[in-house]
C-alpha cells in the first residue's frame, strides 16, 4: 500500500542537482503562465451566469484546498496537492450510470446510494 507519509519524507530528504536559482531561472516563466491560466479560469467561473452555484462545486473546492497547500512551506506539497485532487476511497461507486470518466476530484455525492423509485 502507498504510504503518503513515507513518500513525503523521502521527497524532503532528496535534493535537486540544480541550485534554487537555476531552478527558478529555468522554470519561473512556465510556472507563472500556469498560475495566470488558473487565475483566468477562476475569473471566468466568477463571471459565469450561474456563478453562485460554482461555490458548491466539489471540483472548485478541491482546487481551493490544493491552492492552500501551494502556500505551505512544508516539503511534500506535490503529494498533498495530489491528495486534494484525488478520490481517497477504494470502494466502487454504487451507481456509475451516467458517469463518463474521471472528474479530477473527490465527489462525495457519487458515493451516496441511489434510491430507485418504488423502493
């Protein structure tokens, strides 16, 4: 079984062969662009006609939790962000009818039993 704590400890102990300055020099513009993409996406969601319903969307809530992890100074951010965007359960969804693929975040409502009419 995957041990998140052990993986985080291993990640914290290993070091990059590049200096911090070299890493920033190489990747800053790429990461800057990704942050701007996320900000633009969230702005579009805010401007949507039904923006109020987006507040309850489990995927956006997962993104908010992941963003909080990005601000952490503790090692292991990537693993914690991945867990924010992952389904922590191992049980199959009771009724997967209508689901066409992964949603990219944990949707607790999918795990509630579906009641058939007349039962």
